[in-house]
């Protein structure tokens, strides 16, 4: 899966480069750097089918994107982001924090309409993500325990009970809105909804009803050039 994702990203970047070299309207093709904060959660159900009662986790995202013109005021905007996600849960005196790190490939369509000296921005589209690391931090009183998250599609009967497992691959949808100044500076509010389960099949549990998805929103600032 990791090789397929890297190949897809490489093809996309080559396509953007060719568009830059061969495009008929280079003045409208632009690139951007951006970053901001995430307010993320892990939503869904546990192995009994009960709703997960997690708290949001504050994280961040940084990355780049390209803005490729389609028709006047409409653009295709592929990007590449590093994004942190996860959630917090409390049981009695124990607080568990799940921290997941992703490389994400958003593939958005954007409308930019003139407003004042700048542009109003509205965008939406799918994203693909791949987990590249993560930790679970469990705290109770003065005691703290850190363990690495294990990415796998299937948890076998012999796998350790002390590890926390997630699938590496994630996918879902983005929606955002904001404003871009004439100088290229922009700010936007983002929302993201995971569409697939990121919990692996667990062969240790009979009639497992677990369904965990990434959900969240955030705020970004950036610069188009």
C-alpha cells in the first residue's frame, strides 16, 4: 500500500509539473504553503457496538498544494500534507491519548470568486491518508506509559494484548471555506470526515462491532505564489 501511495503521489506531481511547463495560462497556475491547527477525534463504536465517548485532540498540519485552473474561477487543487490526528479518552483515573501521524493527499476542487480586493474561497474533495507513526500515552496519577501504535490490517490471535492497532490507510472527504488577499495570503476553516474504518480486523474478538473513523475540523493560514 505504501508503494502504491508513493507511486500515485509521484505521478500527480509529474502531472502538475507538466501542466506548469505546457499550460496555456501559466499566470493562473500557483502553488501554496500552508499550516494550521487540527481539532480531531476518533468516532464510531466499540467492539460491543456502543458509541465511542472520546474527547477531541488538538494537533496540527503543514504542507503544500498546487492550484490548477479548470475553467474561470474554478481550480483543481492537489496537495501533500503532514497531519496529526487522534483522540483522548478517560476511564476513572486513567487518561489515554491516541496520537496518529499521517501523510495526506487532498484532491480538492476550489471556487475562487472576487470579493473586495481578494477572493472568497470554497472547496471540497476527497483525501487519501497513510499512517506513518503514532503513540498511545496512558496517564494515571504520577505514572505515565508510552507505547507505539502498530499499523496492520489484521490482528492475529497471537498478537500482543498490550499493543494498540490501527490500519495505516485512511480516506474521506474535505470541505473548507476562507478568504485570500490580493497579496496571496489566505486563511480558511477546514472540516474533514473519514469515510472508512481505520480499525483492523481483530481475530481475537468474536462478533466484533468496532468501527473507528477520523473526524475533525481545523484552521489554516498560508501563502499562494
